[in-house]
């Protein structure tokens, strides 16, 4: 084989490997079941859910109240354990980790955005976004400040860094929550009904912002919603009904 042919062959192999890497599952949920006990009753929240997320995907988990959306996000986010099934993140089964291992995985690899913002009222915007970085002992004050300012810049709130949460609008508070979720540079961001407490226009702007940050930072997003009007803004939709998923891509 001459040099030109050898180079062409090497290039083809590299491209093939790159495609294979892109197609590998980043998060894989396999036949996951979860049942809760309420008094003397059992609630089968998940009945054999399977789901695959690829790196850099932006996916909406759509379903009505009680469909199992929050339960699934809690399991993927290592906040709870399934009764049966596997949850793999980058090939590692995180379904049955120890409490310490789950905590480490959450702090290092996963960002959370909550419906009710969950901002600390006695901390200003900068301090709220900085909070998860305090668990990263390797970061000094200067490194933390750089990360926080970058995250606030990404959500157009750098000028509000010394404001108190109660001085912000609902949309601004949720953008602070987005910045806090991204400040640790996670591999995965989970957002549980992040638009539920926002008006329709603000909700649409928030989804557009998350899609933009997904594309800019190449971080994988999975968010839950019951609002069908937001679906036109989302690249991929997975519907969940009665604890089972029905996959779909727009």
C-alpha cells in the first residue's frame, strides 16, 4: 500500500471510530421498575422503563402528572434506587451504588434544575451559583469566581450577581438555577418541570436558552414537562405514560 492509500485508510478508520463514539449510549436505562408504598397501598411509578440518551442530546420527557417523569429523573440523577433494572452512565451501573458513591456521582457529573428554583434566600445570586463548587476542594476562590462568572454570563445575569433571589423575577430565578446546574461543568443536566412556575412566554425563552446552552457546551439535557406547547422547541421527545416510555424523535 502506498503512502497516499495508507493515509486514506487511516483517515477512514479515524472517521469510523468517531462515528462509533458518537453513537454510543451515554445514559442507558434498562427495564427499570420502581414501586412506592403509600400507607397500605402500592404505587407502581415505573413498570419497566427503558431509555437511551446520547452525548450532547437534548431530550424532553413528556407526560401527565403521575406518569413517572419525576421518578425517572430521580433515578437517573442518583437520588433514588430502582427496585429492578439497570441505569448506566458512561457504561457504569449507578443503580445500586453506595450513598457515598451516589453523592460523588451527583456532585461531579450531574446538574439539577428544579421546578421551584431551590435558591437559598440568604445567599445572593453569585453565592447561590457558587454553592455546589464548595464541594470541589481542588478549586480555589479565583477558580470558583471564574466559573461562576462564566455561568452567569451564559444566562445573561452577570450584572445581577449581587442581587438577592427575592429581588428577581421568576424567569431570572430559574436562569440562576440553570447557571448553578452548569457551573460544575457536568456531563448531564436534569431539569424536573423547570417551566411549571413560569408564564408561557418566559417558559419558551427558558427552553430556548437551555437548547442554546446544550449546543454551546455540548452537555446532555433531559428535562420533564407536561406542556405540549413547548414541544416545537425540542429536538427529541420521549413520552411517558403509566410508568412506560414511548420513544420518539422529531
